[in-house]
C-alpha cells in the first residue's frame, strides 16, 4: 500500500496539514521540519496523488500543447518527435498533456488554441510556430496564463526555446559552398513564421560571406509540407536557372523536393545536392539518405516543459530565452558540384 500524508504525520508526530505544507515548501513550516518530512517521504517512496495535489495547489497539473496550424498537423514527423519528448518529461514531472483540436483552416486552429488556454483546464501552454506578429501573445497575457514558445519570439518579455535556425541554415549553405556549389537554390517556409525568416537569413548570410550574389529568382516559398516542397522544387526547376544544389528549410519539404527531382529525371547528388533542416529520424531512411541540419528535438521538448513548469511554480520572473546548438548531419543527398554545373546544362 502506498504511504499517505497521514502515515507520515503519525510517524513524525505532527499534523497532516504540517506534512502537506512541508512538502509544498510552505514558509509557515520551519526548515528543519521541511527537511525531516522530505527525508521521510523519500525513504518511504511517497508520491502525491495528482488529483489531491491539484486540489491542494488549485492547479490542474495539465499542460496544454498547441498543435501546428494547417496545412501542417501533429502528424508532421518533427512534431511527433517533439510531442514524444514533451509528453515523457511532463509525465516525469507529474503533469499530463492536453492537445488543442484542429478545426481545418489556420484561423480555426488558432481559435482552438485559445479555447484550450483556459486556466480551469491547463496550468500553462506550449505554443508552436511563432509568427513575427503573433496575436496569441496578447490574448494569453490578458488571461494571465503562463506560456512558452517552441521557436524564437521577437517579444523580449516572452519565454521561448529554439534551435539555432539562422546559424544552422548558414552552416548548411557553407557546407554546400565548400563542396564547390555556387548556384544554390532555397525553398523557404512561410516567411511570417520566425523560424522560416531566420533560416532564410542564414542562407543569405552564408552566400554573402562567400562573396556570392543572392539571387531572389533562386528562392521559392513553401509551406513546410511534403506537397509544398514537391511543388516548390518543380517551380524552381522550371526556371532553368542552373542550380547545382538546394537548401530546403525543413526535412519534410526536402522529401517532396527529392521526389520532384526524380520525376524530372535528375540524380541526387550527381546532378543536384539537397540539404534539409530538422534532422528528424526519417531523414536517415530516405533514398538517398538526407543531409540535414540536426536539431536537438528531444532536448527542445524537455527544455520547453522545464521552462513552463518553472513559470507555473513562480520560480522566475524573468523570461527564458534559450537557443540550442544544431549540427550538420551528412547523408547521401549531398556531394561535390558537378563539373558542368547546373540543371540547365543537365536538362539540355
């Protein structure tokens, strides 16, 4: 039988309420009492019942997670890996997850996120896909609900955790330049999202550092989906612009780009090299395996939960801004620039 508060109170010869306050770190109990109670709880293997703890603290012990808006969804492999990490760490901390339900379009999804942000349902929220101007920030502030973004938020008063999007993209393009590529295309995500803008900024930065002109004709906007990457790659090829490599702003779009290249009769990497971004597990099993910028997805999930719980418990009044390093994961989809560079020459 699991030990109870009353069991510990009987052993220590104090009241049950004293034990409860000591476990909660209440200053009305002395430091000595708190230490005695915690030592006994550890020795007995005491774990508070989630419902009882919630009643005592007026908390739900539930974290809300805003799933991506259309056209992406929770089935996106990056978010599945992120969700797994968030869920595992939240459970270790005694919290459950509540996901926002999708309602078709972007506006509907955002309404769902706001409906989830009810203090009677969740103690705080993890938000995905921050935008340059994100209306959710003001709404959540008015509600007084703690929240943290996966991804950079330009508001300095907002907490966020992110992979190093700009430097990761710059590393990818520098890597291609080192392989001899000079005409490097780019398939971006939606540029109203901060991650997309940062990755495009890294692409431009690496080209400029190498003294290469940024040609906007080589840049096509996608939507972070496989279909979007497929369509964008076909559009990029249709211009006959002589690219020998392409940086794609996430792995899922890169999978679509690989399919488009096969349909055009082009070989990867002999004709065109492809580099993605995210480092999802699936990238190692494509044919060819994808060279990509690997984010620490599991660590992003853990840190998001850690930051949010600290905010919920009032552990810090300062916003957390955490950028995690990324690295190139070399696969089979990249190689030296062809001797006769460019799709125009290959397709002619």
